[in-house]
C-alpha cells in the first residue's frame, strides 16, 4: 500500500486494527475526553489548518522575535513571540512537514493535538536584525505543560482508545514513540475546545519513513514508508505488527 493510500484509509484501518485487539473497555465520554473524543463532526473538520483553524494560524508576514534558541532535541528550533504577544515553538529541519501532516490525521480521528502549522518561510528578529528562515513547524504555546505522561501509567490503560493511539503510531511508522514525547497540557485559553487538561502525543516528526532498531529510521520518506509492512500476522485475537 502506498503512503497516500495508507493515509487516506487511516480511519478504516484504525478501526479494523482496534477490533482485532483483545476486547478492551471504553471509558465514559467525560473520562475519556482528555485523550480522545468521538469525531462526529469529521466532515466539517479543517484538515489543512487543524484544530486552531485560521484564527490561530501564524502570519507568514509577521516578524517573530527570538525568546530562546533550542539546544535540546535533534532538530534546530526557536521559541519566538509575534507582535500580538503570542508565543510559538518553532521546529526547523526534516521533521517540520511530517509532524504537521501526522498531527492533522491524529486529530481527525479524535485524539487531542495542539494548534500547529507549517510556514514555508518566515522572518526571525534577533537583536534588531531580520533574517528570512526556511520552512518550519509552528506550535502555538497556549498551554501549560504539566509534565510527561507514561504509556504504561495513565488513566486510560487497557482501553481501546489507548491501544488505537499506539496502532496509529505503527501505521505512520513513528519510530520515536516514548513517554518523553507525551505531554499533559493544561489549556490557558478558557475558550479552547475540549477539556482543560489534555493528554497529547507530540513531536511526531519521526514518521512516514522506514523504521529501524536500534538506530533510528528515516523521516518523511514516502518510498521508505511504502516498503514497510504493517501487520505480520494475527494470532487468534492478537495482532503482531511489523514494527521496529
């Protein structure tokens, strides 16, 4: 299956994979809401602009003032502020495109995601000097990060939705799945959609490529992604994924 076909079929494959897992409980909607909601409005969701829509979108003509340059992680980036006082986390490099695409689909099938966007070019302002920057992922900092949450210790253990969240990571070949990439956010904006506290899988850029172990695979590599198998076999009610 090609990458394009895989992504277009994501909701269907997601449902099939989840139904093949052990029978798992589903919490009531209120208890599940910090992680997932049933996307009953899928036809109306804007998959180009995501949850923040045009309201939150960064302006490509804006001047973004540097607050801090990032020295952690594998991708270069900055924390910046625009003229409206909004703060953004900007990621440059090969993960920028991929993270936005994977986040959009994850949000479409009901999982919590932040307002993120891709700008093909933008202007950085530092010490009064302007420099045009290459494309980057802009994540709106309208949340308070309460810390990471663990795949093995969280309020949603053994539910279909948590299992489905992991299945999605396998579908898009995200080989950087670890608890350090999970954030428990408290929404600063009282009018933001969804519950005040949200369990989010972020930093999804190591996806849509070839998986490998123990060394990381490729990122945003459609040919490599196409060559990867998805399901090795099904044994009674257990699915064995071809995932490294």
